């Protein structure tokens, strides 16, 4: 199977032609024709990037198929330019055993639109009481490389310390949803002036900061790789800076929504804006952008969290937290980071593909665009503009906070091991 990509600009640089054969880039040059019958992608005016890797996706299967399935979530991923995603374990049943992680991996392979890597739970049933069998999941056919209780924090320091020791021995990463639950009882919104005015119980930024500080200390002691999910508070950046300076193996992600949206949106009481951690202030989004540009925050991860209308179209307090992210992530990154000059296309490749693939330990993703490398690629129209409509997104749910917004940059094609998985807004 051969594919020729014509006149595409790798990392936004000079246009080239690429020949892809059997899933591998075999030639890069000018005027490449390829063998007879080769599929041709016209890349004129387009930026070619390594396929995106999402370290934080909720695909909801098994058990939450009213909100998303591995098939619909994989379609959203491919259309968003992703070639690999990590599926969070807060499903029903929880992905805390070999059986469930193998099921998720196998279902992802059957769908075949994106590599689905199951994240294993740190504790049995996400209950925070007893450690799950990390070794069994790591050594299973699913080859779990990341563990998290996301949705909840691994709160008990004794369990977190033990999990980090296992992670160090197994060479896997623990991804922490940093939230001191004792500080967020009943929390509904970022603790600040907006929450006070609206009469919503506050989620203080310190609930994030203190867990990150604690876990950096524990990770240093264990020599383990710690990843901080969805950083939302400016003060957390200070903790990360200190830990990184001291050589702690800590990495961090920011979501597109924490780069763009603030708690000013909450005045509508529309639960589409409810998310955990909550939308914070403009000073926080500003700090997220700077930290991402500087590399203190390593990657963008979507925290794609589909919720069926029955869980979202309800009063604020009862609504579930979370928002769609896979199909809008690139556009939000271009809007918040590329347009203001904080990142160039090399930088986009770094935060959406290369660093996530390194953190998630995926040797075939996030690779340089070069001869001999696997053809996991994303073609982007940098001049494209589109209007977000939840009902047109591939996800089963439509809880996008960007409804009606006009956003820059469109994904024109996604290529997984040489096969086109999405093209011009359609799954291939
Ligand atoms: O907003 C969120 N939604 N934050 C989480 O931590 C979990 C996620 C979900 O599963 O819906
Ligand atoms: Zn989370």
C-alpha cells in the first residue's frame, strides 16, 4: 500500500513530497510520483505534523455508552488529528484489571482509527483504598504504561507512595488528578469572586497545588515518573518549576479549555462550563500559556469528557463535570498559542505529539518526519476556519463549550501507519 503526500510543509517549513510504503516514510523529496496506483494526498498550503497523541481521553466504554463509545471517540480522535489516545479508567466496570484493559485495547484495535492505550486504575474500583494490580496490567497484552484514578485524586499518601514505588520498578507513569478532596467538599466552581457572586461553593487552587507539592516529594523519593493531569492554577506552575529544577521526574499537562476559558463564563449557569478542575481566572489561563511555551507544562491533553444530555442538561449542582475536546484541541492551541506567537509549528508538534508520546512511552508515535520513520501524521490547513457545532462532532455527546465559536486551523487528513483515517472532516 503506497501513499504520496504532495507539497506539504513539514512543521510549516519548505514544501516537500513524501512517499509512504507499508506504513513507513520511504522517501522525501521533490516531484515524487510513487508507484502506479498509489493514493495521492494534495498537501499544497498545508502543514504536516507528527500525529497527535492524547494522554487524557475519556472514551466511556465499557458502561457509559450513552455518552461515548470506543468507536465514536476514536472517530472524534481521528478527525481531531490524533493517531494515539490514552483512555482513562473511570468506566463501569473500572479498568482496574487485566480483563478490562485488554477489552479496551482489543476494541480499539477492532475500530482501528487510532491506537487506543488503556490507562489502568491505581486503586481497586478507583476507591482509593487498595492498590490495583499494576504489574499484571503492565504485563498484560494491553501493555499498560500509565496508571491513574482520574476523576478522583489518589488521596492517601501511603497508597500514592506505594504506587510510585511500583511505578518506578515497572517503568510506568502515575498520572495524578491533583485535588485534595478535603478542600473541595461540595465545590462547584473556582474559589474566587465569580463563585461568591453566584453563590457557588469554591474549589480552591490550593487543593491542586498542595497535592502536586506532596506528590513531587514522593516521586523524588521513589525515583518514579509522575505526571500531573490538567494543571489549572498559576501557583501550581511554581511548584512544578522548583521540582523540575531539582530533577524530580515530573511532567504536566494543560487542557485546551484551561488555556482559553475562564470562570467569567459561569454567569450563564450553563453546565457546559462545568469541569473538574474548574475554569479559573484570566491570570491562570495566561500563566498556563506561558508555562506551556516555556516547557514547564510539557503537553496539551484534552481531558475529552463526553456526557450525554441527561447528565448535562440539568441544574448546575447536579450536572456532571467535563467537556468535549478531541476535535477542537488543535484549533484552540492555534488560537491561544500559535496566533499570539507563543508557539510555532515545531512547538505544536512538541506539545501535541512528541512529548506526549515520550511520556506515554509510545516508540512509534511523535517521531520525526524523516525517512525510515512510521507514517503517523497529521495534515493541517493553517488558514482553515470553522464554526464549532456540537451536533456535527463525531462524539455521541455534544457538550462542547465552543458551540458557535469560529476557530482557526482545520485537520485535513490523519494518517495512521500509512493509512488515511480521516480526510476533509470525514472518517475514512
Ligand atoms: O471534568 C472532568 N471530567 N474532570 C475529571 O477529572 C473527570 C472527567 C470525567 O470523567 O467526566
Ligand atoms: Zn481529572
